[in-house]
C-alpha cells in the first residue's frame, strides 16, 4: 500500500510538471519549464549518463550578469501559479527547488533573457548553468533584443528603445518622445512634421516645406547655406516688404559682405569696394602738369586698391575733382597696371599748368 501511494504521488508530480508551460500567465507574461540533469556514473556503463537532480536549488538571474558564480543579479520571477517568488534568499543558493524528478517551472517576462544555475549539493558552485529566453506569445511582449528578417507589422504601436540596424520602414504616424538618433541615411517617403533640434548633416531628397518659424543656426554666424562645391541652384524671395537678403553687422567686429562666385567659379568676389570683381578708390591726391599744351605730371599718381585683384584683367576709369585751369581726363599710364596698383596721369589742354585736387577711380574685373 505504501509503495502504491509513492507511485501515485510520483505520477501526480509528472502530470503536474508536464503542462506548466501552458498555464495562463498571472503576474508574469509567460512560463518556462525544464528538467535539471547532471552526469551520473552507472555501474557497467563506460560513460556517465544524464540523471535528474531531485530537490536541487534553482537560482535564476537576469542577463547580463554582474557576477558569474553564484550569478547576480537575481531575476524577478513567479512560481508556476503566478505567485511572487522572493529574492530574499539569505544564505540559500536559489529562489526555488526542483521536484523529485528534477523538474522546475517559473513565470518569466516574455522575451527577456535569463541565466539558470542549479545546485546539486551544499555548494555555491552550480552543477548546471545555462541561459534561456522566456518563450511564448503575447499581445504585449517585452523583448530584451529582437531580430526581424523580412517585413514586420506593428499595427498596435508600442515603445521602442535601442539601436535599429538595416533599413526599417515606418508607415503611419510615429512619435519619438526621447528624440531620434541616426547614424546613416534615412528616407521619409511619406513626409511628416519634424520638430526639435537636429545635430549633424541632413540630406533631403525632394521638396521640404519650412514653417513660419524659418531656419536658424544653433550658433549665431556659424552656419552656411550650401557650399562651394554644392551651391544652391536658385533662391526665390517673396515680394513683401523686408523679404530680401539682409546683413546685420551691428555688434560684430567687422562688416559682413555678400559673397558671390565670379565668372570662373572662384570665391572672393564681392559687390563692394573692398574685395573682388568691383573695387573703388576715392580721394587720391592729384598732380600738377607742366605749363605747356600736352604737358603731363612729372610723377604719376599711384592708385592702390583696397585688396589686390587676382590678376591684371580689370578695367579702370578715373574722374578728377576740383580742376585748376584745363586738365584733360585722367588716363592709365601704359604698362603700369598691376594686381594691387595702377598709375594714373593727365595732361594740360592749354599752356597753363593744370591739376585736379583729387581723383576717384573704379575698377571692374573682366
């Protein structure tokens, strides 16, 4: 009779352990069940055989581990009925024990990875140690890692964190509450609204619409629109008042200039009198000619440009101010044009010495 009772208890344990993975989740999302086996020497068999570990101490830790043996940190798990399992184990090795056949079952979080260690004797060195991922399916899974090959539809939305590799495609409306960082090119085929601060380089292929707030750099005077090698094709400005190219030098250490490429594509060509295709020099002191018809100044007038041209391919025109007697129009002295300077002279139309108090000159690069 006693032997029959033992067999009945053993049969009940086996029947109870087998369907544990199918028990509905209570406190946890899914369940994991296994049988702890250890090598056992058997008389007459040359190789050890796998033998159950009855009443072994089971320790379950969360991955990644902070300690290998005994493993840490202890994982938050439940028993087979969804009841909480305490991690206040004191000097004990594990949170629960195997049954007489070495089987055990725990409730775990679907998709999370764990490390199982099973102690066979009173020692902190486990006889069995292996990782597992909590199995099953759920409408609200929580995956530590997820690899998808092919197309996946997440129609119900959800929360994502971490790094996405490959070419993910998002359809519909996405909200990134904590920001979005990307190390590679991204395609926004469906358009959308982008807000916040963007750091790095962005490539927009197609039409981009900027709202009324406009585009502003993160640091004043520290950003460019286009580049020498990648210029804009056309920039169209509205016809309303103040919709133009504006330069605000107030408070800066030097005036700003509107810079354009010249006919050869070079940079440094400006629409002002300081640097580039057009330059001017005003108020250069004049000279006095000889007192004879056709008499010129003994010494040429040297005009020095604010910034040297790249070469001598420029044309010069000068006018005189406050003449005395009858001086002719100023002319460029042949062979004196340099990138930085040019010599100017004029002659007397009558026999009286003639002069200009000052001359003004302009030059346009060809």
